[in-house]
């Protein structure tokens, strides 16, 4: 008799422990980012017949959505026999938050099913539905949602009309947003901020400033939105004046100003504001170091990175990608390598995007061995960008055969090439003089891979044919293009005419080129040189007279080299460098040495 209550008590305790365990873990399940843990809880819920519970199922949908596991979220929804509005809202939200256009369309399919099932939408349904709409193609659907909102009387909840204003602005319907805003009986600071932000996005800075001045109250979002507008417009004086008026500045305000001055080239003001900022986060450090890197100020960028490391601030993906991009564009190998070594030393787990940025940086700085070492070490993490970056790296440095070999390996491993792959391949063939291979790849794009050649591909192919002396074929390809040729393509072919002394074709090209860019001094210079090579001095004089009348002058070519954390630039006949005498003496000595071994420069 005494054992029964004990046994019964133990069983009851076990059952309540399981339920308590599930309840404790379900409370914040929608915030969980551990997919395997979510699946374990889901399995326990199925065993306990709780997976259809209308309180629990939405949390499962939200947790799977957070981890981009939409198929599992849909499966949870489908297991519930009578979904309510809360469950429908969670599935709509799951589709909308992915940022993928096809999923946003599926959110509208769920909304339609909801209508057919007789479940009435509430004030959360429409904001969730609108979240995934972006771009002019969605405007008609947004108007449809607007009609629903107006018909069912949801204007009373400010969250709904504010979402509509924001969505109209994202989809290019600023006029509709203004009309809705002006018709609202009640507005809050979010309504005003959405409208100011929408006008800024549409490029109506005057309208945005007028609305900003009319705001009954402003928060930090209001100030930062307007500050960002001035910075993007390059109006740093107005941005500075607004920054001075701000009552409370946050890290976004300081970062915006530092970024603005960096982009405008005023690194002195950017550094002054950076130093004055009371609390610096990684975004601000990224902004100032990138600014120095883009302006090729190696020493300052390196010193700041060392300082950042010293205070214990570790880089993240955004920092690394931003800095590597700046190093790649400015050729700052030293800083890029230093940061890469630092990342390896602290065993930072790099994402595929970060590793791709290292490949791009090394390739653009001419260190193909280092680029390929990073690429080879990726093993299972390579994506199409990794292959494209490496193919392009080999291509621009004249290793056409290696680029082609890598492309073959890529296709063999199951990667589908895209338009950027073929730009890299065609560039590789151009720099290596592989005309037949280039032809083969160009004409296989659409036939084999279903990729329609764009103007960039035509430009690469015309460049390849022109350099190889196939001027007539290049001109035929130019005339067969389904789009109008741009000045770059015409200029490429004109340069080839000079190289191969084809005056008649040069004249025909110049007619088109001068219509496109009538005052480009580079084109006048090319035509003048072509006439000069043919001994047509009358036309040389005419072209040079035209150049003088237009007032243009061809900009000199610039070479640069990084030595001891400083980038040195050189132009033709430049005397500004402090060691220019030594440099020209060395050039004269090299020319003399070349003559002694019998080298004769080519002039054609």
C-alpha cells in the first residue's frame, strides 16, 4: 500500500519535469540560433504531442526562420490542422524576412490561403507582408495591401500606415507615401522618419530637409537620416552644420561624418572627428582605416590598425572585407598582408566572403602565389566568387593557360559559371593573346551555358581580336552587337587601329566616338598619332587645333609603388618627387644598358 503513492509520485514528477523542461526551453526558442538544439526540442514536442499547440507552433516557425530553415518552418505550419491568425502571421513573417524575392511572393500566397480559409488578418499581418516588398515590381501589390488596410480600418494602429509609408518608399512610390502621410490624422516620430528617409532615398533632398524642419519632434534616427543625406550628396558643409546642431550624437552620427570626410578626401577632418569621438566601435575604426587605405596613406592606416590591435579590438567580417577591398584598389600589399598574418596568428575563423577578399587583394597586388595559397586552403568552402577571383587574378597577370585550366577544374567540380566567370576568362585570353580560345569561350556562353553576352563580354572580345590584329573581325563584331557600343569599346578599337596603322577604320570609328564623348582629349591624341604615323601632317594639325579649341589635355599615365609603408606615384616628365634626380639617372642607366645588349624599342 505504501509503495503505490511513491511510484505514482515518481511518475508524476518525471512527466512534470519533461513538461517543465520543454516549457523552459520554448519560452525563448524563437531567439535560438542553434539549429540542432531546435530540432531536438522539436522532436521532444512531437513525442509529447505538443507540436500542434497554437502557442508552441509559432515559436518553432520563428526559430526555424531565424536560422534560414524555411522548409522546416513550413512543415511545422502544415502539421497544425486549424491554424489561427497568429500562426499565419509567423509564416508570412518567416517568408518576408529572408530578403529573397521568390520567398516574398510565397508570403503573398500564404496571405491568399489565409483569406480562402476564412482567417481574418489583424494589425500584424500587413506589416509582416509588406516587409519583403522592395522594388518597383511590387508597387501594384503594395497598393492592393493598402486597399485592404483602408477597407478593414487598420489606420488606427500607427504601425500599419507607417509600414505602408516605408514600403511605398522602398518600391519607388514616394508620391503615394506622401499622399498617405498627409492624410493621416495622427502621426508619430516613426511616421515622420519614414517619410524623410523615403524622400532621401528618392533623391529629393530639398523635400526631405523641408519635412525635417517641419517635424514636431526629432529623435536620433531623424538627425542621422538627414546627416546621411547631406554626406551622400557630398554637402559636407551642411552636414557639419547639422552635426553641430545635434543635441545628442551617437556612434552612427560620428561614423557618418568620418565616412563623409574620408570619401571627400579630407582625411585631416576625418581624423580630427575620429579622435574626438568619445566611444569608438569597430565600424568607426573600419571607416577611418579604410579611408586612409583608399587614399594610399599606408603609414597612417598601419599605425591605426596596430593601435586597434593594442586595445584588444578584434576584426570581424565587415572590417576585413572593407579593408581588403581598399588595399586591393590602392595596391597596398603591405597592410593587406599584415592584417592577413594577424588573422592567421589569432586563428580567426574566416568566412568564405573574407577568404575571397584575401584572394582578390593578393591577386590585384600581383601576389598570385599567396592568392592561390588562400584559394587552395579553402577546400570545401569555395563558392563561385572564389573561382572567379582566382581566374581573374591569373588572367590580368598574363597567366591565360592557368586561368583556362582552373576554369576546367571548376566546371568538373560542378560549379556553374556566370557572366563574371566569362569576363575573367576573356580577359585572361586577351592578356595572354589566346585568340582562338577566347573565340571558343565567347561563342559557347549562350550556346552551352545559357548566358547572354553583355556589353562587358563584347568589350573583352573586341579587345582580344583588336590586339591580335583581327581588326575587320573586331569591327564586324562591333556592328553585330545587340546594344550600342560605349566609348570604352570604341576607344579600344581605335587604339588597335594605331597599333596596326589602319587609318581608314580609325576615321570611321572617330565619327562615332566624337559623338559619344566629343571633348575626350585621349581620343584626339590617338587620332593625331595615327595621322602622324601615316605622315598625314595636315590632318595632324587639324586634330591638334581641335584639341586646343576644346581646351582638353590628355591626362598623363600614373605608375605607383609601395616602399617602406609609403606609396610613391610617378607620371611622365614629373619632377615633384624628392628623389626625381636619382630616379631619372637610374632610368638613363637602364636605357644605356638595354642599348648595349642590342634592344630596339617597338614604335608600332
